[in-house]
């Protein structure tokens, strides 16, 4: 598989994962495809400017190490996940993968929630740019064969928006069912406004979905088509503004209360498992889409966090969605 990840996670008008020729150096990774450590290191190497060859194997032949093993030139590196990631970072420093989160003692659910906010924010910004680009072109094709005809492009845009909508709804459900009830115990009534904001945005989100459907059946280049396109960017910008304000408010006030709940380490892991349960839809089939909304170091931070879950089979399945 070619590297579908961008070393600089920049929003563009149209973002379609595409394989591209990767430069040297060549790196081999040996390991079991059923090992979460192997899959984790595989993801790390996919972010780096290397030509990666993954060789499924329980034990690399004649090496005398336990899998996973990185072979780069004359180097043979094996060990813990942290040891191997440090080697990858030393040999291939760009893009950086080690997160400088700041306060590593922050509750797991706080870090998970903030990273979900970042992914949603990036995807909304991407769709705003894409919608503006389609409107400026008036439905005319850019000449990119990947995008196809104007109608095909609108369908792809609609698919991306539907995926984002599912992620946002899963995230809201996670907060309403898991996070907010815990925070209520610390400060009653404080989460009511947050729930109301979730409800406030639903008409906007559903309205955008209907706009996209309407555009998809119109003939491109006509005045009514252009008028319909012109309404899409401002509505997406309204959603973008609401997301930014809502996420900022949550991170500033609501999530800071999580530390005051004084949950034990075991309880934090239990809450993390509950959050992953609530995000099942996103994490079961949209995990790659979700991860594409994070810069590499944030993506690896998210993988680190979900690896704390007690359900390692689920974690492996999620990570393998990225590498397979």
C-alpha cells in the first residue's frame, strides 16, 4: 500500500487519498499482522518518507529477535513499541510523531475528546474550502480524472460530508452518554448548555445534507445550479463557526472538570472503553477517515490513547484499518 497520509496535513479544496511513488530509503518491517505493536510501528513508518516493505512473519528468519523487527540498511531494531518509535524518529525526523501534549497526566477521556475535536475541525475546514472551490468553478470540472464529472464530484463531496456527519454524531453521543454524566457529578447543570448546543446544530447539519442532495440532481453550469452552489459555503462556514465555539467552550470549562472527578486509574480506563463503545460506528468503519483529520503526531497520540483500552482485539482492528 502506498502512503495515503500527508506529511503536512493541509486542507485543500479536494482531498482524495492517492498513492504516489515513495523515495528511498528502503525499510523492511517484520512482524505478525495480529500484533498491535507491529501495526502501530507500521503506521508510524507510513507517515515517514521511506519505501516500506511489510513482511508478515512471527519471527524474521535468521535474525534471532522477536517480532516486530525493523531492518534499515545494516540496522536490525527490535524491542518495545517506545524503543522502536524512538529509532524511527531518530532516523526519519520529519514529520514528527512524538506528541508534545504538555500535561500527560490529563485524564484519558479529555485527551481523546480534544483529539476528536481536532479531527472534526480539520474535516469541516476541508469541506468549506472544497465547497468554495466548486462554487468558484461554477460546476466546471478541474480536469482531474480522479474527480470525474461535476456530478461525480458532488457525489464524492456528499460522501465525505456524510462521513463527517457520522463522526460528529458519534462524538456528540459519546459526550452526552459518557462524558457529560460524569461531569454532572462535579457541577450539576453545567452540561445542560452543551447538550443544547448539540441539538442546535442538528438543523444546520441536516440542511447542508439536503443542499448537497439537491445540487446532485441539477444540471451543472445552469443558473439554478450556480445559485445552489453559492448557498453551500456560507452554511458550511456557519457550521464551522459553531464547531469552533462549541469545542473551545468544552475544552475550557467542561473538560477541565474531569480532573475534579478524582476517578481512579482503573475507572479512567473503564471510561475510555465506554467512549470507544459510543464511537463504535466511527471506529468500526470510518477510522481511517477520522485519522486523516489529524496531523501525524496527533494521530499517533490517538493510537497511544486507544491502546490503553482493555479490548485489544478492537484496538488491533482499528489500527489495521489504517494499514490494510
